[in-house]
C-alpha cells in the first residue's frame, strides 16, 4: 500500500505542473488553431486539467524530438565531447514548448573523478529567441538539482535523478528559436553523452508567454557582511525554484543551516519598516524565513537525513564532510515579481558562519534578463571545495 500511495502522490503532482504551465502560457492575444490552447471548447481548456485527465482531449501541435540517437541507424547513440569542445544539443527555428529533457552519461556509474569533472565542469546553456546571452547557464549536475559533482537518486515534480538517468520536466516555451549547447570545460573527454529533448512545435505561442531561466552562482567563502545571493534579477517574472549546495569550512560543522531565507521583491518600493532592535546588516525583506532546513521543508538540521518530495528535499546530508544539497520548488507558492527580485539566504545566524555556497535559481521571465555572474575563468574553480571533500 505505501508504494501505491507514493505513486498516486507523484501522479497527482502533475496536476500542479499543468496549472503552472497554464499560468505561464495563457495570453491575451488571439491564438491560432495550432497553438497550445487551441481555439475553443475543450481543446482550449486542456492545459488546465491534469496530464491524465487531458489525455482524451485533442492536443494541438506537433511532437518533436532532438537527441543523440545514431543517424546511421546503428547503436552509436551518444556524443563524444573532447576537452574544451562545445557541442550543440538543440537548434530549432519556430515556436514550441520543451516538455521533457533526459540525460545519462558514463559519469553516472564511473569513478568519482569522472563524475566530478562531468557534472561540475560540463556547462549546459540554453538560448531562447536569438538572445545572445544564455537564459540557462549551469553545470550539468547542478542544473538537475544535485551539488558537489555527485549523482544521487531522488524524485521531485520537475527534476529527478533515478538509476543512472537525469530528467527535467520544467516546461520551457520559446517563440522563434531554441538553441542549447554543452561545453566540456574539464581536462577529460566525455566519452558517452546520451540525451533526449522532447518538445511540442506550434505555429505560435501567446505573446506574453515567459521563457525559462536557470542561473548558477557561487561564493567561496561567503561574505560575513551580507547574505548569500541566489538570484538578482530585473524585469517581470515568476520565481519557481532553488537548488542550494552548502559546504562548511570544517568537518562535521553545519551551523550554516541557522541562516534564514530573505527575499526582496520590487525594490523600487520601500522595504518593510524594521522591527525594534533590528541589527541585521541587510534591510528587512518582504519574505523572511526561520532557518535553512525550514525553507527546504525539513527541521532540526534535517534530523532524519536525506529525503525527496515533490516540492522539496535534502538530497545530500554528509555531516562528515559538512555538505548539504537541498532543493525547494515554488510551484504551489510561485513568487511573482514585476520590476525586480533578489533571493538571498543567510549563512548562519546573521551571516556568522563562513562556508562554500553554490546554487541554481530557476525562474520564468518576460523579455531580456539581467546578465548573470560570469563563470570562473579557471575550470578548477567549478569543483567543490577540497577543505572537507571526500
């Protein structure tokens, strides 16, 4: 019975993803017949149902796939990527929505050194609608929600890693063009990179459909005078998720989990008035939390160890090496912003615990986005800290 309940729970969460997709894609402009919302009747409403409920209804669009399959018809269904090489994974002209992205590599089962190089020094980039700066830029493993160059099995609604495969279900609309690349910044050849990108092509999308973004950052060490910044964005959009990878400076010490999330929205408006006795170096935010493990759905420093759930999880709790890898998806409680958003988190109480923090921020946005911080010039600086590393 417990396994049945778990299956029902995961299936039910697809309902929420359908609602998220509907929210992101509903436009005010009239839709052509071959658009994701059709023209009238049940077809127009189909994205508002769960994925199971909508299956009997007409689905507009054309199913498409790009992947590493062998174009000769043989079984060489993978890419080989030399050190320093960048390969194109997808280059499609037209409108569409990416529905599913799956990857497996030799790093899924090979020695830890290979895993480190592949998952931390292979950089995934996604460009939408001929923009010159990528909307997604992150190490491959971090993008799929697990830090430190490791792979750990877990299951959530939009991202998962299961038995050697990594899967993404974030819906990714584009209006005119989608281009994805993977850069191998390591010193090792990626000898087998398998992937599938499944998308639906349309004649057009509603003009106000937002595009998907993922921004990677790192501070090593964190600044004792300010919070760690997960995202600093300008424009109009929707914040939908955090993957945060935290490593202490000393073994067995994870006091950085005392830090609260502090989120600043539309900062042209005044901050809330500070409470009496406010002594934090940061101003009072619109959203203030109670502790890092609380933000990620746990308690008491993740007292029962790693877990995964549809919207939150702690994938790695390695006290020996002071490592925590956790995720939090804002799907039921997505955070809209209209001019700007700054998503931050303390490292320890009032930023009093120096640590090595890195993260991926997931969000949707209309129009061009603010430039992301540059990746380290030295690829070795992408690797996790050696202070407490295995």
